[in-house]
C-alpha cells in the first residue's frame, strides 16, 4: 500500500457465503446460508418495500452462475494477508439493473486492508469475501442494465464497502449502473481503478462546502489544509483544491513525500514527523480542512484556532493504522469507521455546528455515486487530477491456483 493507491494489473472474481464448496476450507462460511432472504429476491433484486425505503442504500446482489467459473482472491476469516487465497469461483450473474464488467484493474486502498485485517461481524461484512471496492474494465453484458451502457463501454466504479461479499479482485464484477461511469479517456483503463473511492470521498466531502460557501469562486485564493496529503484520499484532495478550486493548499505528510505532495499542487508541505501543523498556520487562516485522520488531528485543529470564521472542517469516516484494537467499542467492531456510535456522534456534531459553532463541521462516509464518477472522469481528462499509483501487481503474485495474493490485499 504505502502512501499512494495501488492497483492490480490483472483481475479475478468473488463469491458470497456458500459459493466456495470446493475451495480452501478457510473460505467456508461460518454457517449455512439461508435459502430465502427477507430483503432480496432469488434473482438478487431488492424486495418491496425495502426497495422503496432503502433503495439507495441496498444494492442488488449478483447470483452465482451454475456452470461458468473464474478465479478470484478471497478470504473466509479476517486476519493477515495469508488469510487470502486465490480460488476458482462461479461467474457472477448480474441482478436487474446491473451490468457485467470484465475487470482491467482493481484498486487497493487502506480501507481494503483494514476491512480484511480487522474483525467485523457477518451482518456488516459477510464472508467468504472477495476484497476490493474499486475497479475499471469493459462492459461485457448489459442485457439487465437500464440502458446507460452497452457492451464494449470502458467504465470504472465503486462497489459497496459493507454488506456485500462480491469484490473487485476478480476477473469479472456485476455492478449496479448507478455505481459506475465511463472511464477517463486520457489515461490507461487499468489506471482508472485507483480513482473511485478516494476521488468520490473528496467530491462528496466538498459538495456541501462549495454550496455553503456560495460556489467554488468564493473559495479561490483561500487556504485549505489537507491532512495525510500523500495518501489516496489526501493526494486527490490536494489536486482538486489546488487545481480545480484554486485554493492555496497546506498538506501534511512524511518527510519522504514532501516533494511528491508539492508536485500535486500543495503550496506548503509539512513533515508531520518533524513539526506540528499548528505552528506553521496562523490564527483564523484556514477556510477548509480535509481530515482523513480526524481521530488524531480533530482536537488539535480546534484547539489551535486556525479555522477562520465560517470555515469548514471535514472529518472523513476513516481511522489511522493501529487504531482498531483500542477503538473497537462495546459492539466489537474493530474497524472504527463501521462503529454506529462513532457515525452518530459525527452526524450530531455536524448538526450542532449549524446552530452553535463558529465554523461548520462535516462528517462524510463515502458511497458509490455514478454522477460523482462522471465528474471525476472530467477532472482527469481536463488535466486537473491524475490517479496516483504506487505500484501495479498481478492478482496472484506469482500466479497459479492456490498462490497467495499480493501483500497489499
């Protein structure tokens, strides 16, 4: 993983509980799956009234093909990378509203590693699990889609983070049309797999900021602070704030990444291992803060008084490495981003800031968004943003059945 997003140059498939009868014992589900679902029909679509009440939150589920198969990375239990194996699994059959995509690249971000390494109950994170949320590829079957895409269209997209067993480390993915867009034409198709989750996180975080500020022109020339500026989210945030909004960007990173962050567009890069960002910024200087590590920096930011009146502090729903063990809480959700109490507290602070605080607080959890991906493609093709890829790896490392996947899965 490292400071920038990675992608897999080759792809493979995935499955949900009960779909790996002949695979490694580590992929067997904890209990037999129920033959019927209260929420889903047999073809994977969402039942009424859930489709009316929660249609935007509940994606359709692909079903396994009875005969056609492919290879995929998967794990049956949370744990180290050794828990992940490469296995042959059934091809996913798209549910109504979905298309089938042959994967060109699968993005690997910190959230993918945390979801694999840290324990989550099956109700949040059913297993066996195919890792990966981001992908790019070519539509090969659009017969069940809504007509937005045709066979042969190059696309990129984001799969649900929680609640689904299918992932992007696969030869094919079946995905809702509302979660994909046409891929940028100015970069290799596989490179687009590094974009969806970090880019959507930034756009969704700044959507309300831009609206409340009176448009992007009102932010031009003002100061923005990006924490973890060399990370997958931070690197896109620096580019968007500097190149699209015209803001003056301060970004924190390690000393090894100072030049990298400056190259993205940061006017000031701060080595967080050598100095504190509070000491480089003046009182009331910052108009926007993008913080993927709010559990570390939020209190320090507020105490330092660097936020201008009417400024916007954006707490991304994420947690730093090594935070999980001491932040599991009473529900034993060892990935802090998934804890309902933390989400509720973040939303409560956002509501309180509207009425009582001198600045606005935003709590943002990224979600699939076709419209947002369309904006990402335009930003890339206009030259205002580029995917930042640390390295490209094949799915199976050395390939071959039973080979371990790369360590960044």
